[in-house]
C-alpha cells in the first residue's frame, strides 16, 4: 500500500523504527545506497541518494533538495514563476517506506519515491506526488470513489555503440515480429526477471510498431502507486538495458517522422469495491457515473494535453491515423479514439473494464497526468455531464460538419496551443493549485522557447535522450 499520511519533521509514527530495521535488512542483502526519486514538472526523473545506513535519518528529517528543480526544463535550463525558480530555500525529501524496493537491475541499490515538504514542515505545493495523493483522498471522502490505474510504457531500444546522440535500433525485425523477440530475448528475459524480483506485476511484454520499439503493460494499482510503478519500471528498463550494452529512449518521438513512444493511461473508478465501468445500464455496461466521468475527460482533453503531452516533441507523435488519439472522441476498443472504452473479455468485465486515455506520452509527469485526469473525470461526474455519441473507425475520416455535430475536434497541434487551453481551464489549474499550475505553464513556455526555430528533426534530437 501507499503511505497516505503527509511526512512530518521527526518522522511519521513508526517510520524511524521501521527504517532502522529496513536499513539493517538491506545491508545484509548487499544494498549500499537508496535512490530517492521524484519527477519534476518537465517530466524528468530527479534523484538524491543516501547510504543505506542513513535511511532512518531520511525517514526522520528528510534529505535536502532545492525547490528550483520544479522549474527545470528538460535541458536543465531554469525558468521562474513568482514563487519558484530562485536559488533560495530548501525542501526535504521523505521516502515512502511502503514503496521501497531493492533494485534487481542495479545490484547494490534500493529505490523509494518521495514526498517533499518545506523546512517548516508544510507540504510543498509543487510536490506532484502529494497533490495526487490528496486528490485521491478527496475523491474518496467527497464522492466515495476510489480508482485503479496503470500506465503503459513504450520505449525504443538502441545500440549502445551508436555515434554520440544518434539512435540506431538494436533490432532488425518487423513490427510485433518474432525476430525482435529472438534478437533481444536475453535482454527481455532479464527484464522480466528483474521486474518479478521487484514485485512488479507484468501483464505483457512485446515488440511494438516503431524501429526498435517494445511495450510493457503492468497491473493496475491505486493512482499514486501506479505512478510510482511507472517511474520504477522505467528505471529498471534502463538499468537492465545498460547491463546488456543497450540504450533506451522513452522520448515521445525518437525521430521526427513515424510512430512515437506512448504512455497510455488506463483508469477506472470504483465505489465500495464495484467497478463503475461495468454492470451498468449505460453504453457497454457503463454506469451513468462512468459515462459522465468519461465525458468529463473528453471535454477537457485539449487542456489536458499540456500535462499529458508536455514536450515540443510530443506533437511530433500526436498525428492522425497513428493510433495516438488526437481527436476528442471515444469508442469501444477504438484505438484511434482519444478515449478507448475497454470492456474486457466476457467473464472479466467487472474486473477489467476501464478507460484508456491515449494522447499521453512518457515525457508526462505521471502524478500530474493522473491528478488532472481524475479532476476532469470527477468534474464530469459531479455535473452529470452527458457522454456524446460514440465514434467508430478513424475520426480523421469524418467530414467537418459531421465532426462538429459529434463534438469531435482536433487536439492541439503544438505545445503552444495546449498551454493556451490549459491556461484557460480553471478546473484543472485549481486541481493543481496556483503554485504548481503556474510552474506547469512556465516550464511549458520555457520548452517552447528552448526549441524555437528548430526543424522537426532537431526537435526530436533535442529530446531523444532526455526521457
């Protein structure tokens, strides 16, 4: 389970004692250091590490890190808001001991996600993990609703010996091809073994469409744990690849043309242990609340893209007719729709029914993305928003009049458009709070400025190894 209580100076009840026992246990297992990880506003994973013997101290008093990282760009430049981006101040990183795991792909290391608080002991308003945790708690308190979530991970595997900055696929086989599985069978087997040792529930691992591309699907968890798992799986994928002399990229677009790497989010709402997306009287078994939850996400997708597709490179991936979901449409098992209604196989609907949100990539901070998706869905649920007509086939083939009648519109085609949509969406900004919402806008505008004047190939190259 995820630790739900906010960190406090001196440690949460029982944390110091537990960390002391864990420290001894980890040392006996040959673990020398703990990776304390979080994801910044730009979607880049940042870390501090401590020796295993200092875990109890970290649980009691946290580990220092500057708040300036909330306004870092992917290229490590720094922008600023009226609150964030200065060299002043300090934050404390507190590990979630419930999520601490020994890293099978990095012998000698363990990993734990962190929550961040101020030196004064208050939750840091820029801590995306804390914001998601509070959003989930509020949904349970106000609506009696809990969630299950999972994030798909697509990545491109390259040759480690490729020229600096270039990507050369490590496989030659066709999309979804058996050849790829054979060529990288040892790597894939070691990856599965590492995930199993770390307690990660893997549903599937298979070659994907683009050059050198693979995908891993994981089991659903509560949203905070699902975001944690997404970070941990990527850490594991990268570490195991390095031990095989391979490189990996999770960037939205490794090349300017072709299919990019997605990070589709699966999300379902539950009440009292019952899946609201199955067994109802609505379309495909959805309850009325599930239909309205879906409608809420659909209505805010243009603004959501500033969070779910946060990089200039994201818009190289978000192209029509490439299963990226670039229109505000939904459909049952329709992989071109932005929201795919997954009903599950006969006999599994009550457990498996969910929504798949497709215009998401792995430049997205997973805590931010899930917070905003849940806020959008709950807004639709609260207002009993009607779910529009389903779209089948490729929405790109709809004529302008039919698309307008169905409420199907093209999602932003650039990060600039997405930022303006987000800037105008009071509900999403309120869900994040003013400090974090302003940081999102500032960082996105900084990314836009960082690649101003670059052609598509140079944009892809600029982010190829950032994620």
